[in-house]
């Protein structure tokens, strides 16, 4: 945990932002895999962690804004539990470490909420994403399941987004710990990327690196020779000569802050001419995007700049044609780059995504696009100092998308379908870094991880794929 002063300041800021009412924050419960006692690894709710820091199941908390008090609800374990788990610190002691002086048994929370409802007090709660917490809210607030998210407090969502978006020095230090372990994972994945090894074996080994550092994975690892599938969690392939291995992974620290990095590595340890051409296009777009990061710039504009750089590079090798800006404006580049450039990063890999992209990545004035490709951009708003964001351009050659758009003659003025047909076996390339927005620009977090092909011996044209 951080120092209790940090948690107290966060809660005080939240009370000042809300002004009145009761703030109800739910922790998570244990979750069983296939029978009660065989449970998934416990992961605490990130908002509960942010304001209280307590990493144990079965907790809830109420922050009474009007009466300026805070209560954590939960149960201490008995001797029948202790024989299985060993002794645990009392809830009262843990609450004190978080700067909270009052704790009550779990059952007491329903009485507190019932009393507040009878007094017509406003109860602020966040949109639930787990069934057990939906059940609790349904019981306590008497709100139908299908209305729980719609009835959640927009005021609370916006107040939390405003706080969590700006990372303090302690958070940045913790994120960098996660990034550094992620770098180790990436280096090992690249070292192991040899002909004859299985994707599963590499994924298992780098998972072990995250665990041995005292944390775990921040998200399920994407490790695949089929990099054209954006979120490909299948790992059943054996690596072959001529392929590229895309590894998108992240380590989460014991405090649950994590990294998120992607590299694409040639199995032969050297890119073919065709692979290098496209890899360098992605590197160029990546650097152009990073160079443009600074407070006051819309991340949407950084995304569009990266799209233009990708389109320019694809034009240079004959896969695209026509006016670059017009092609991007119309969405033709989405044949090759179907997703967004990046997202917020912190306690969650897609930070605060449970609160809604319309609040985290956009504003009342800036709404998400409905255009294919651009609608997948999770972050569009103006950047501020203290944001931590990912930048991850890529080029993905998806045969099914080629077939569909070609049959419709879609964007034929911008896409060279004849040449693109010869690239259907290419797969995909993505490069990703994690960056802190500073007062006058940005800096890449964590220790260095090369992305330059010039450090590799490139195959000759004669031997290229």
C-alpha cells in the first residue's frame, strides 16, 4: 500500500467533488472456477484499491459526504478459516493503515443503505461489471438488474475519472516497475522465438517472469504468429521459419499497476525485405506519434497523424494510392489499421474502462466516431500532464477483410487490391510503448527496449519471402 495520507487525500478530494450524498464503493469477491473451493486468483476492484488500498475479498465501503465519515464493511475470519489460510490481519488494523477508523460487519451495510434511502439521500455507486456485485446492488437499492448500469452515478464516474487520470509520483514509480518486468518478458519472448518452439511454451515462460517478480499478468498474453488477429489469445502454433511472432504482454505488480508492451520479432532473427519494409513503416508512425504527445493535444489527432504516416508508408511500397489525407479522412487506411492508437494505463490495462469510454476517453463535447477503425479508438480527449498512455500503431493484413472490401470495390481509389492479394500471408506487426505525458511533452516509461531493425541482419532480396 501507499502511505495512508495518499488514500485520505483521495477520499477527501472525492467528497469535495461530489458535495453531498453517500458514496458506495464495492470491492470484489472470490470467484470459483469449477467448484466452490477451487477459485480464480483474486483481483480487487481497481476503484476500491485506489481509494482504500485494501487487497482482500468481501469488502465494501461507504463514504458519507454530508457527515464527513467513512466506514469499511467486512468480516474477520474465524478459527475454522485460519486453519486453511493462516492468521490474517484484522480488518480494523488494515482499515487504520488506509486511514479509516471505523469498520462494521458486512451485514450492517444493508441497514445503513436502507436508512439512507428512507431519508431520501442520494446514493452514488459505480456501474457494476461482476454478477455478485450486481446482486448486492439489486438487493440493497431495489433497482432492477437491467437498470443498474443506467442508474449509476455519472457524477461519481466523472469525479473518479478526473482523479485517476492524473498519476502521482508514487503511481508512476509503480507503473514503471510493471513496465520493467514487462520488458524482461518481451526480451525473453524474443530470445525464445525460434523455429520449432510452440507459442504455448513461450507464453508460459514469460508468465513465469511476471509471477516470479511478485505480481502476475496484467491481462491475458497475446503471443501469436497470426498477428493480423488483433486480440489473438490462441497459442496452438509451432513457430516456423519465415514467420513473425507478435507478443503483446503486461506484468502487473503486487499493487496491481501494470505495463503493456508489444514487439514483433522475426522467427529467423532477421526480417525479410518485405517484412522490414512494413516494420519500418510502423516504427516511423510510432515515432511520429510519440513526438507529437504533449498537454493540450487531442489524442484523436495523434491517432490520425499515425494513420497518415502509415498510409504514406503503404503508398511508398504500392499497397495504397491517392491522396493520403483524403484516404485517412474517408477511412481507407482501416484496411491495414483497424484499431485505435492507444489507451490510458494504470491500475487497469485499459484504465478505468469499467467506468465507460465515453467518460474516460471522451468528453461531453468530443464524442466517439462511428467510422470503422476510428470507432475503436478508446482515447480521443486532450492530453494532460500526468496521463499515462500507450502508443501502439500496427499494420494488419486480414485476408477476410481484403476479400470483403475487394468484392464491394470499396476504396479502390486508395487501395491497390492487385498487389495486396500477394500480401495475404503476411500476418501483422504492432509496436507499443507506455508513456507519461509531462509538462512539455512525454517520456517513455521503463527501461529501454529496442524496436529498430537496423540492429538486425536483414535478409537479402534474393532470400526474402
